[in-house]
């Protein structure tokens, strides 16, 4: 028998009346009623009410009890006089015959556990005392949910005959699109490991090594700025790769695994595959973003040709994007002013023009005086809206107009409450550009540098790099990028050419990706894969808006671990061991 408990605190019921039990947990609440004291004792499984008869011999231990202290209780299970049907154990209580304090808690807590006050406490304070924060039922259940989701993902991948293999954490630096975390080598002065941004090269090498299907719950490390939907520094993904596979094979795996996992752990409506595949170019044109939330019914239209000969200066020689919204007749002028203010202050727009179409199908308000009857009819044909509607206009350089229109679409959907709250909508974004222009105006990889270009070597040799598409794809759920993947470039000469276009010489490829380049000389199978993000998946299933709510020990908004006080300074001797000297600014 366990030394501390015979039962957990969520399992006793009326059938246990008369039994002598041992229980252990944390005191959630103390109610001293004079003749007796009631404790709510909590563990991971539930709460049981403890009754203490206030006798002289119990007075000493009663004086020592504080909320959140960890105690053991022995006693008899009795039927409660006042039952609580909101508790699983609400039919019974335990009359204590012995109480032992296992771990006393300070009298003053930094914040209250399992109360509304915890949600109003400063997040940095909660992160500093994360061990207390994790006692909160809601947060605690999120971490348990995460564990269950990982188990289910493993089960699904095992059923599809994938082999789980761990890849190294100490690896080499690679151009994945973010800064590496560097680890200095003590025994190799002046040389560094890098924590892997993803197991990209290793999983490709596994395919060269003859493995058919690989997966792992992989830790990834990227030194990038924090944001709400991405944990700073480190995150986890369901990384998988398949030999002799095409894009369709990979997308089919995602369609088999991810929706079923969502459905198992949520009461929301979950899309079932096959999911719509939206080319990147179409996504940017219709939604202004490459991770569209398909719950939002609003569509962006290009009205540039309609205003080619306009005398309205704000529209002259500009790309014109429009968003039409139905049932806007009751919206006051203030709504439109607030949307304009949002576009300027939050999205960097020069302005947000608009018009309303009244019940008589006449244009009113905003820039209506600059739109003639012919253009009005063309706008109605383009957008499909008529009476009691509104049209918003974004005028700017092409890419800027596209981006701002995407932000306006999202904000309109939120402010007008157009999105259903209990639905998961999935889609694939496909046909990403292989390359893009960097901020310095040079050709750079748009997505994953190890992807197969559509058209192969001929495309790389004959096409404008910015027109080349890649076999790259993203999986999107409710406006969040859930997974990225690609068909891999497994031809060494194709790989060299692809990197040359991005400014790398052959020797750079051979040096920086030597293992992969060398392996490709020895009979490499075509292969493809993807990596759904675990943290984001749990966040969506748990219906949280912040990743820190589904990670046991997260960093704060400034990428600091306030509990363990990392990053931190180290002793000079430690720096000497790894041959590093700090330069004072």
C-alpha cells in the first residue's frame, strides 16, 4: 500500500462510506466554524472535503495549517449532510483522525491559486512562481492535455508505420531563416555547435539511410523575437519524412492524423479532409495573407482596372484592393472612422476609404462623390454586393496594398463578429515561390532552401528566379500556420544550382551542408515531409490565445525564463573553458 494515500482526491463516492482511507494533497480552502473545521483538499484528480473535529488535541496541528500546504489525512469516509452535486466527491466527506503536514506553505502567497485573482496577477509574477501557477486547475489541465495529444500523435504515426527516431541536438549551423543558438566547443577552440532550428538535414539523411518513414516529437531552437503564437527560443513539432513520396502523400498523412487528434480532444466542429488547396498567389490575392482564416467570409478583390482613369488623387497610379461587407446599414459613422484609425495606426496605411450602399442601392458617405454610376455598377459586379452594404478601399503599392487589405479583412471579421467560435477550418497553401527579394534587394529563399523547384533544373536555368514555384506547402487552421513542409531537392547538382541563385557558391554548399551534399552522391530516394507545430496545435485545441498557457515552463515576452533566471551571466572560468572573451560595449 502507498505510504501516503489509499485513494486520490477525485475518486471517493457514496460506495466508500465507512472505509478508512489515507489521502494526500494541497489545502485549497480552510473554513473554521468553531466546533469543527472544513478543508478542501486538492490533488491532480479532484477535491475532497475533510472534516476536523476541533478538539484540544487537534489544536496544535490546526494552528499550523495554511492554504497550499501539502498534507496527509487519515480518516473515515462518511455521507455528507449537505451534498454538493457540482463535485465528483460531493456526496461524501472524510472525518480526519490524523493529519500530517508533509510540506508547509508560507502564510502569504504571491497570488491566489485557483481563483479569478490569478488571472489578474501580473504574468511575469506568475512565471516567476510558475510552480504555483501550475497548480491552477485550468493551466494544470492544459499541460495534461498536451501530454494526451502527444500520446495520440505517436499512436497515429505508429499506426501509419512511421518509425520514431531521435536526431541530434548539438548540430551545425544552417540557413533556416532565423538566427541560430550557438554552443561553443570546449575541446575544439573557436568552433561552435548550433542547436537545430529543425531536424531538416538529419531526417533527409535518414531517408538516404534507407528508412521508409521517420517521425519524432522534435525540439527546435530559433533565436527570434517572441510573439503570442510562437514560443521564444524553443518549440516542439511533429517532424516526419517519407521516402518515395510526393506532395500528395504528405498532405494525405496530415489529413489522416491532425483532424482526428483535434476531434478526439474538442467538442468543436472539425473539418474533415480532403482539405482545399489554395495556391500561394491566390491566397495573397483573396485574403492578403498566406495563412487565411477560412471562418472569415470576407474576400479581397482587385479593383485597380476600375480606377485606371480616376481623377481621385488618392487612387491615381495605385493598386486598389476592395473588401465588400453585407448588412452594414446599421453601422454608425464611428465604426468607419475607427476602422480607418486602425488601418493607419496599426497597419501603416495612408488611409482607409469607404462607401455605403443604402436600401435604394445608392452610394452614400465616405468617397461616394468620387465614384460614378458606371464604376459603382462595376464594383457591385466585382464584389457581388448591393443594398445595405459597405465597401472598403485600400490604395497603395501592390505588395503593401495586399498586406494592408489582409489586415483590414481580419479586423473587420473580428469587429463584426463574422467568425463562428466553435469551428476548426483547415486548408493547405501550396505552390509557394522558390525565391523572394530580401530587404537588400538580393535573391533569397522564400521558404525552405532544401525544397524541390517545380520544373527542376530547366526552371532554375531558364526562368526568372522570382517566377519559380517550389513543391512547398503549409497547413493552416483558423488563421494559424500549423505545419510547413516540402518535397525535398535530392539531386546534388540541382541543390548546388538552387543555392547559387540565392548567392551561395558550390564550395559554400559543400562546406555548410557537406553531409547532405555528400550523401546525395550515393543513391538518394525521392522524399518529402512536413512538421506540424505541437505547441500551436495544443493552443488551438485548448482554445487559448497564448502559447504560454500550454507550455509548462515558458519564457516571458522578452524571452526570459523568470523562474530559472535565464539567460544569466556565467563565471569567467566557464568562459575560459570554452575559449570566449566578452567585449564590453
